[in-house]
C-alpha cells in the first residue's frame, strides 16, 4: 500500500515534531501542525447520507464561526436571482420554477444553493420559452438528470428549499435573457449560501458520489532519516495535493466555473475520491478535516479586496498593488481554462471583475483597469494557439483577445514605460462595462518603427530597420500569425526593464510590441493591431535600436 501511494506522494515529507522546507521537501518538527496530522478513518464506500452529514457539519461550523464569509463585497441582504427552483421539503416528488418578480421574495428570507457542473454535449433538461409555463406549474423530480436529483437531495439534507441551476433558471433560447442574467451572475453566486461543485462529473447524467481509491488520498507513513541521525516516522504527500483533488477533474478547467468557485462564499466539492470544502476562512477535506498543512486557499485571497482608508482607491486614483497583483494572478489562472464558446472569454470573468470594481471603483476596459492600462498591456503568450473563432471579442491589446495561457508581466522595480497612453476607449453592447465588447482602441504616443524581416526561423527572427539590424526571439500571440521573410512589420519599444545578475549588476532589456497594419480609418489614419512581442537585450545598441526613431501618435485596435 505504501509503495502505491508514494508514486503520487513525493513532494512533502512530515515528521512528527517540527517542519522544514528543503528543495521542495517539507517535514514536520513541532506541534503546530499536529492537529492537521490526525487522520479520521476513511472507507472506500460511504453512504451518501454519511457524506452529506459531513458537508452539513462543515457548513454549519462556517455559518456559526466565520462572520467574514457573510461579508462579500458583492453580497446583498435579501437579494435573489430572477428565478429559483422551489424543491419543497425532503421527500417532495415535484419541483417548480419560481419567478421572483412575479411570485415575490421568499418569506421569511430563505437561503438557496447554486450548482457548478459540466453541461455535457446534449443537455435535455433546460429552460426554454416554450416550457417556462409548465415549469412554473411544477415538474416531477424523477424526470430530472441524476446529478440534478442528487443536488435536490443535498438541499433537503441541508434544510434549504431553494436552488439555482443555470440550465433551468436562464431561458436558453433567448439571447436577451442570457444578456440580462449574465450581468447578474456575480450576485447569483456571491449571495448563495453554498455552491455545490460536481468536480468529477462529466455531465448531468453522472452521479456525484464515487467509490474512493484510498491509495490516492491517504498520506504514506514511512521511516526516514533524511533530516535526523536516526530513522523517524514521517508522513509524506505531494505538494499539489489540493489541486490534484480539485483541478485535475473535468469541471475545474472550465472558464465559467472559475468565477463560480471564486465568487461563492462557500464551496462543497464532490471530488473523485473525497469530499472537500473551501470558504473564505478555511479549507478542509475528508482526509485532512482540519486543513492541509502549508496550503493556502485561493478564496482566502479575496481579503485583499478590502481596501483600508489609507489605500482609498477613490482618493488615490489607483487601487492597491496587492489588489492589482491579485487580479493579474487570477487572469493568469483563468487563461488556462477552456470555454465552449470563445466569445464568452470576458463574460465568464465578468463576475470577478464586478467584485473587484465594487472594491476599487475603477473603469473596466475589456479585462484591464483604467489606472493600470499600460501595465496590464504587458502580457505574453508562452504557448500560442490558433484562434478558436474569428468572432470579435476584445481589442488586440487585451489578454482576452487570445486563446491559451498567458503571463501578466506587470511593472518590476526600476522599469519605465517608453510610450504614453493618451486615451483608451471600449464600446460594449450594453451600458454595463462587463457586457459583450463591440470594439475598443488605445491611442499611444511613442516610437513606431518599421522593419523588414530578413530571416525568420521560429522562434527567432532578424529585423532590419533604418537604424539597426538585430536578431531576437519572438513571441507571437497566436499560431495564425505568419511572419514571412522580406515582409514588413512594425514594433513599438514599450517598456525598459532590467535584469539583475548574482552581483546585482544591471542589464537593460526593452520589451517591444509587434504590430500589423489593420484598416485605414475614414480620415486615412493607419490603425494597427497587436500580433506579438519580443525582448531586446544589448546595452550598447539600445539607442540605435529604439531612441533614434521619431515619436508619433498612433492607434491600436
């Protein structure tokens, strides 16, 4: 048994007294984590009511002892979604759709649960314009997919009468209803009592409950003398224990689920091998009911959104750097998620954006914030992919315009921008800044340099300009971009940064954006579109590389 566990548990080693980290190996040396290393008895097959009792106990403990979990910036007292599903009391054989504007808020104010799940390819239980009347009259619980039926049983077990499922609460054949409901998605999840995540279910026909593989979740107990003169008992488990339980399933690589996890005050995960819990204060699972040692929950980071009077964003005009860094970190994680419809790229992040906007009071510009536009334009695609759709969804200077993982570079110490932002505008479908983007541009003042590509041998290319010749490694934004030899391109020296050696010697680096000509405006002004970036190194050549060109004003779409 120990050998089978060790193939997955190779990064963390914990002895029975204190802890130390060495080359990504940790071991336990004092009593600080003793409580977390007390493991309950885990069975391979557990009755659903036993699991639900665990989940209810975790929920009850959070509600009674975590006041912070009730104080989300997006939460509103007595707020309800447009529609809810009334599932009655335990044992009810039918459910019905409740339209809050017509039926009124539940009285007295009642809790509701939300569900995160994968739709699958052909969902058969959805709300349509043609069946909304029959759903309001009531429908049998037995006709719902297994996952929805089990979700209802969870609500009954938690003594909660109302639930929200997007497929049954948003009219799926109405674009107008979708636009309206998408704008309030952040409120739907942040005002729920708890979000239930079907982490290992590929579609609504699959069950939430699984038979456990104990070898993949129980820490191994071994004898080790790695940090002592004599062998001592040590627990060993991998450093990505939480992510392996949560993020490696079929659900949590989905774009829409990203914000559901972040916005809900509490999440109960039904994983492949165990039940897990995450709120703003605590995380836990069946194996580690008191929390995984040295794991920090992503949900705990939203405390950074609570700005202090000294960091009043309204007075300062800029939001705190901790909040800025949090946004960049979330964007990077979100960029690794998949979307069925690429056009949802910004919409599926809109709820998180609304949460931030409620705290920082800034203008939102297609994934960027008004006081940090230049800083947030400095992103890079390290694994470029073909565009999944030619449908417009964001300006080329926004990270939301590309598919695949990106890295937000930010502004390092000593760095300075080589361009000036004159204006930035984004037009959206609705007055809501987080609604569908129709167009956008930035007007920049800087050096726009024309070059000929003499040699192209990806990922390297040689540029010839009026002032210099140089070879660099290029980073295209997508694989659809074809850079031909003897073709013309333009680049913009965007930011001067520095790299520091072991002896603190400083080497300058110029980050450049690559642009292509887009279309001519009615006034014959040439407009440009971002297609990639590159870094230029070479202290003795920087002046001829960029500073000898004339400064001009240009527009990037």
